[in-house]
């Protein structure tokens, strides 16, 4: 018979295993101690180690983590049931306590005085928040804290999606094919399906939706082909999310990689350290502008994810490199909006062209049509109506 201390330790082990402890779980897979057959346990661990959904033919149909594969869940349930039955039969209370766990053993959240400021950022209709900061400043943790508070404020029938594979708190949803997905959203096409799943917002009630996008640019500086696509295609993405009443938290490396529409409609938060953040309303000359204040004593999030993960993202549906997005109505409308707003800020044609899928000559022509001929006012109004 296990004594009280043994039972306490086993409960604490389970909470650590589920990533609720003070220290990140880097050693124990989700089936550890539950699946007792050593060959089955090792097979599940090997699958977990080598699982990469981005290599599948249809990544959008795959869960973000191996433990959420249907076969993995079924094996764990069958083996876990047998482990539990044997433990009860043998009066093995240590095993029972490990399987049941104890939520009172979870780590406490500190710095609650900052929560009010966090709530002010995320509360409201369709918020857009950009989280900046150097590596190690806690950008992803802060983004998850924002999402945690958003969920607390929208508890009823809300959906959280993300391209962070390992985030445990993402929500399952049903795609257009009737398949249940785990909430990992690896590409633009899947994101649009997720955003539009409730139908036309003029005809159907929309559930509260929040998407966390983690550094869409493959290069930290926002350079390279992925950085180029990020700067050009971010405006249509923001437009569509706002059109359907969704919220967006976008994690970026630095000010230079931020599309003007993001700071026009949203709030910029720059993590300067693990515990501090600066809040700003805009970006000017690749620097924060219109500083609104600071948050000190930022607490860690309760959300669970792998801090070492490098999140993947594709701007095309299912990783298929096409140019369909550039031809879309949203892309054209937001490109015209971007030209007018960037030129009003005093940007050159070449600098403005970095944020639209067209040349600097096209930028100059649209600007002259607006400024000299009075064109594009309707387009500007339509975009402003959606993103306001």
C-alpha cells in the first residue's frame, strides 16, 4: 500500500507529464506510465519523435501532434483501460493516482496585477494584436497568455486555431469535407476554411474565433521568399479575418516585417524582456510610435506548447505553390488600400510596392488615380468598413 507521500508524488508526476509543472516536460511522452507494454510504449514514442505532418500529402488533414492521431488515441485508450483495470484489481493506488492526477499540484500563475492590462488588450470585438520581440523575450508565451485571457472572456462556443503544432489548447473543428481537425492550421487555404466555417456573416451567427499566427516568415528578419510573401499577403489575411469577425494575434520578429494594415487596425506589443512589454499604436520608420504604456510583471501563460518549436506556414492551400491569392478580390482591394495609406504616410513608390503584389509603377498609377482623378474612394471605404 502506497503512503500519502507516494500518492502525492504520483499525482505531481502526472501534472508534470501534462506540462502543468513549473519545469517544462522534456522527457515523458503522453502515454508514459499509462501504456505498460514496453513494445507498444516504445513504438508510440518512436512515432511521436519522428512525426512530421508537413511531410504528408495533405498536411491540412493531419493533427499537429502524433498523440492526436486517431490510431494513437485508440491505442492509448485500450492500453490505459487495461492498466487501470489491473491497478484496481491489485489495489495499486499509486498507479490509480497517476492516471487520475491532481489539478491542485499545477503551478501557480504569478504577476496577476498585469492581467487587467492584458484583458484590456484582448477584450473587444475582433481585436488584432502584433507581438514583437527578440528571441528569448517571451513572444510566444505572451501571445498564449493573450489567448488564454481571450478564451476566459469568450468561454462559450469559442474556437482557437494556430500554426503552433504543439499548442495543447487549440480547438477541434469540422472542415468542408466533414473531417474533424485538431485546430492546427498550417496554411492560408486551411485558415480561410476555418474562418469561413460558419458561413456568410451577414446571414449566419459567427462563433468567436481567434487565430494565433507564429512568424509566417521563415527568416527571422522577414527576408527571403517567405518574408516577401508575408509582406504582400498579410493584408488580405487581416481583411478576411476581420470580415468574419475573427480575432488575430500575430507573432513577429521585428518592426520591419509588419504590414501597415496590421498596425492600422491593431495594437503593437513589444516584449523587451520576459516580464516587461511596451504597448504602441503604430510603427514609423521601422520603429514603435505612439507609445501607449508598459506592462510590468507579465505572468507566464497556463497554455502548454513546445518552446523549441519552429512553426511552419505556407501561403498556399496544402503547400501547393499557386498565385490564386493575388487574383482574388480581397487581394486587389487591400492592395489599393495599402497604396493609398502608405503614400499618405509619405512612403516612396518602391517602399510601398514591398507590401503589394504589384510593381512600383502600378503603385504610382493607383496613387495618381486616387489623388488626381478621384478614383478608388469606394474601394477604400469598403476596406475601411471591414477592418474598422
